[in-house]
């Protein structure tokens, strides 16, 4: 009898050791697959265009997931992967036929999953009790569960970067929840680990702050998240735990989406989804910080739920401490920035009759959004440097235009020095080229059509190509060089700007011509924000190179540009006159 028991225990130990070796081999194959995907991306990046490269990476991601599902040997993992691929195909049809209502198909996909794979068979109740569901209700709830997540992630993807960051949080907490559950859940652990590894190796695609996943990839990941949570249920974790966990992660975005639907139905002037995100941006918080802020809050909610339902004791304290630490890296800077903005003085520094706005880049971007929402016609934003101030002293018309601008931003190291020297500094130097680039980033997120006007023939087109390479979602409403006649050709340009519903108009004609042109045609341009950007098109296109950061900080950017454009020497002599005038103002000879 003793020998039989001993043999049985030895046999059980051998079985466990063999299963452990099999799992080690499985994770080794997964690691090899991840490394191969990484190397293949690096290889293709050099030989493909940006759009081709992104398309290839999406195909590679789906293919890698399919291989990992097949290698797992688990029919449920394979089913989840297969259903996710079907959802991706539906998402592709949504992309090509955006006017067709195709989201109902996800419910059919969910029902097919419920009939073929793991289901939600019971609900966890207080005091350890369970409510077991009938077969019909179990299939219906499972179908809804699978169909909700593709739609939810597609809604989150309306804010670029949001879906990718929340997916990383989701799979991280699912992995921790599985590890700390105290149960043997190899399939749930495997899919959670695979999700994290795939997000990691394709992070430049999923974590890009100014790029959306798209309907297809969002639907694909939605099924994977929903399916992974169900694997835990099928192995003993109560449905309430695994349901509350993902809902905790998506609590804020889900609330905002609900508000969006409600406001659309009840209000004649709906405010739109993502209330928290837009309120943060309106307060001057930049897009990446706003996305990270919401992601951190969702992570804290998810970890707190996991702490109370999946872990106990020191493990829970460690889990929360680590999460609070990393979330604090995002939450604390945002709160501190909001507090600093309350202390900002509303005074506008004035230099010889030219008033400047004492604002940050983030505030300026938020101001542009506000101007576009007011529908008050054409709003001018002017960036001025020391040469512009000198021009305003001689040109009364230009000075009047600048004084009436919606924003007048301080550009140029010389002007920043003068303001500090005279005791009236501004928060931040905002150059025309940096403002242009930041606005293009925001336009790619918001879907604002952008028009480029100015520069020599071909320069603006080259600048647009460079910007489209960085922000693939950037909508171009038109491009035209600055060499056009004032008759029929000019009227055609103005008509094109207005008919294409341009939101941002970048005019690079040099000052004061660009500001005067905008001001003269402000009644005909429509509802947009126009910004004079000087020679920014030349720099972005590559025709001119921008001074290195060290030279910029040293205040010698003018000298670097003079080397590239020697004809500017007469204009740059005005810098000496400007410096003398500042000194005379300091000692009181010239009035500020």
C-alpha cells in the first residue's frame, strides 16, 4: 500500500515537472517570436514608406498572435485569438465603409464565442454566495460581454494614444491578478503575458501619442481583453471579480462615453465625449500629459479593485505602493502644473506700445481650440521677435494689427532677453516653427483641416510632406506658394481656403506682409485661426537647417541663419538698434 502511494506521488510529481517543462518551452517559443517581430520591424523600417510600414506591422501583430494561440495548445486560447481576428476583419469593413452601421455584428461574434467557448455561468454575490445562470442567460451575457469591449476600445481610440496606454494597463493588471489569485490559471497567465509582450514589441505603434489604432486593431484587442478575463472565470475566479476589474480600468472613459451619448440625445448642443480629457486640455495640459493622467487614474482604480478582491496582506501593500509610485509620476506633475497656472499673472508685458501675451505653449494651443469653437470668423495669432517690435515702431498699420491679434506670442531670444532685462519677463518663448508643429500635432488629433500658404514654389509642399510623415492623420485643405497675383489668383486661394473648411491657416510670407494679408482678407477667410509663421516652411522642408539647441540657448540663432542667408545682413543690423533702445529704456531715456 505504501509503495502504491509512493508511486502515485512520484507519478504526480513527474507529471507536474513535465507540464512545467512544456510551459517553459512554450514561453521560450513566445520569446523567440517576440524577438523575431522586433528584428523584422527594424529591417523593414529602412526600406518601406511610413504608411506601408504601419500596415505591415498590423499584419505582423495579428499573425504573431495567431501563432501564439496555436502554439498554446489550449482550445480556448485558440478560440479567443480566432474570434479576435474575425473582429479585426469587421473593423476593417468599418474603416472602409464608415457610413454603414456595422457594430451590431460584434454581438453576433459574441454569441458565436459564447456557443463555442468559455461562458459566464455564475455571478459572485456577497458572503461567498453564487448566482448560477441558465444556459440562455449565460450565452446572452457572454455575448454582450465579448461585444462591448471592441466598441469601447474604438470609442477610446477617438483620443490618439488613449487606447494603447489603457491596453497596457489592462493586461498588466490582468497578469498581476492571475499571478496573485492563488489558483493555477496557465491559459489566463499565458494570454496576459502574450498581450503585454506584443504591446511592448509594437509599442511605437500602440503607444504613439498622436496616432490612432484604427477600427480594425481596436476591435482585435477588444476581443482579446474580454476573452482573457473570461479565462479566469472558467478556472474558478468569480465573474464579479473579473467583471469589476476591467470596468474599473475603463470607469472614467466609460462614464465619459455615456455622458456623450446622453448629451447627444438630450441636448441641442452636445459637448462630446471624453469630458475629463478636454477639460484638462482646456486648462493648458498638453495632449500626452492628459492621456497619461487619465491612464494613471484608471490604473489606480483597477489596482484598488484587485487589492480588495484578489490579494491580501503584504502583496496588496506592495502592489498598491508600486502602482501609486508610477501613477504619481504622472498625477503629481499634472496637479502641480494646474496649481502653477492659477498663480500666473494676467498682466501683459508691453514694450514700446507692443503688448505681449504672458502664456505658455499649452495655453496657446488651448486658446486656439477655444477660438475655433467660438465661430467668430478669422482670428489672427502673431509671433513677434525683436525685429517685429522694431518694425512696429516704424509701421503704424502693422502695430495696429498686432495690437488687435487674438494672441501675440514672444518669439526670439533677443526679445526674451529684453523683457527679462526690463523686469517684465514672460513664461515661455514660443517660436513660430514650434507653434506650427504643435498645432499640426493637435490638428491631427482633432481632425482640423490645415492650409499652408507662402514660401517659394515647392517649399510649402515639401514642408507638408515632412509633416504628413510625422502625423499621418493630418488633414491638408490646401497648399500654395507665396508668389501669386493680387487679382483672380488671390481670389481663388481665398475661395479654396474657405470652401475646404480650413481651421488653421499658416501664412509664411515674412513680416509684416503675412499679418497685413491676413488682416486685409479676414472677412473672406471664414471661421479659422490664421498664424504668421515667417520662414518656418523653409526649415521644416529642409531647405534651411535650424540652429542647434546650444546655439539657440546662446542667443546666436540669428547668426546661424545669417550664414545660410547672407542677404539678411541689412535686416539684422536692426538687432543692434534694438539692443541700444533697450539699454536707453532701462536708464529711462526712452519710455517703455
